[in-house]
């Protein structure tokens, strides 16, 4: 697909924001960082229509919600479990964005639930005769779940307008993908459902964007679902404080050399759309903007009785009667 010069620069800003968000939040012990995997969420969720639903993988979800217009301070308050977050601090580490943004969150810790919800959103688009599509991303570990197989099969048989994106970072916690599946590629699983399965370089934001946009057009014009596997690598631990001792250090270093942000920056420099000095100024401004939002979120109140009290847990008598 053709990407205009202004869209290339917007994509770069989102890639940079994602990197700075992931580096900042990745220092929190329980956060699941997406450093080095940013090209998948940014390439996937850029260029969608306002009515489309997205259901981002938890690794990279914050910037995905930001791309849809959610406020960073409120998102950070969610990560910190503050009363000012979207769910009023009821879930520390919250990455559930209000549905008004058409972002489907991980409303429970059960992986695969977002695959079902996105398939349901696609079914609703069909029933309501809208031309909206749903785009959902998940890890390769999630592609071993029943929810993955059942939903893709349903979407395939009903030609639902949904795009399934596997953010294959090659590890599910400490399990290497090659230990948990015998097929050589997640994209090959599409053959079993009779839908297209495409593997792209997940460290190339334009390759991801192009593949997803083609699949979105296909879905929008009643062509049915597509499974896209974006191959990348988790260059960090599973969560902020985990050391990936089960990874091979040489392998990790070789993937760091394919860094998606540096690659995209080089590409834009080769097109004379960006220069190193401007990139570094942009990075400084982005980090300053993020730490200002984070400082506000840190100063926000912890949830108290008003947010967590019994009236939040139990229905009012009127609602119960209804
Ligand atoms: C149904 C279910 N099974 C297991 C878990 C525990 N769990 C949390 S994260 C994770 C790894 C998921 O790996 P993957 O889908 O590859 O995503 P990644 O973390 O690599 O981005 C597991 C097994 C869970 N939350 N839900």
C-alpha cells in the first residue's frame, strides 16, 4: 500500500512514542514490555477507520490505545492502579480502555478472551450491516489456545470482517515457540481454516502495515478473515523484572541489530524525511511529554472506599430488581 510522506512521519512518531512508553513502563517489575516489538502494534493499528474495533495484545497495548485517542496520563494511572484510571483503580496493571475508543481490552487475565471478543465485534459489524472491521493481535503462545482455533474457524465459515495478527516474539514466558508447536509457522495454521495465512517481518513497520491494510480491505469488502504472523523477538524478559536466562544471548543480540525503530529511522533518513538531529529532538520531547504524564499519574490518589466500596461491587436494589 502507498503511505504518504505525512503518514510516514506520523508512523515514526508513534513508533518513537511506543519505544519511549515501553522503556519507561518496562522498568516497572510487573509490566510486560514490547521493546523491539513496536512495529507490530503500530503497523497494525495505524490507518484504521474510526468505527473499526481493535483488540491489542497486552504487549504494546498502551500505545495502541493512545493511537485511538486515549489519554496517556489516564492510561498510566491504569498501569499504576490509581483511582483516576479508566477502571477507577480496581485492577492494577489495567490495560482496559473504554469501549468508546473502540479498543477491546483484556478484561480478565484469561489469554485468548480478546480473540473471542474481536470475533464477536466482527459478527456485530456484520449483523448491523456496517462496514467496520475488527483487528486483533495476540502472542504466538495464544495461538495454541482453543479460543484461537474456534474463533478463526467461526470467522472463516461466516466470512467475518476480522484480521487476526500473531505478534510472534518466539517466547511464551520461558517456552520457545518451537517447543510448543510442530508447524514451522503460525501463518500455516490458516490452511486448516481455508483462509489466507501471511508471514511478515514483524520488525518492519511498513511491511506489517501493508499486510494488515490489505487484509483490512479484504475484510471490509466481505472477503473474510486473514491470519497474519508478524515475526519478531522478545529482547526483554517476559515482564520488567524477569531475566530471560532461557534465551540465547547471541540470538538476542542479533535480533537487537534488527531494531524496528532504528530501521524505520534509517529508511526515513534515506528518503530525506528525517535527520538524526531532528530524530533526537523528537525523542527528547517525547520522553519529556511521557514523564510529565507519568508524574501526574504517580501523584494521583490511590483508590479508596468510594472507588472500591460495596456499591461498586453489588448492584443497587433497583438494578437488581431490573
Ligand atoms: C488462558 C491462559 N493461560 C495461561 C496464562 C498465563 N500466561 C500469561 S502470559 C503467558 C505467555 C503468553 O505468551 P504469548 O501469547 O506468546 O505472548 P507474549 O507474552 O510472548 O507476548 C502465559 C502462559 C493466562 N494468562 N491465560
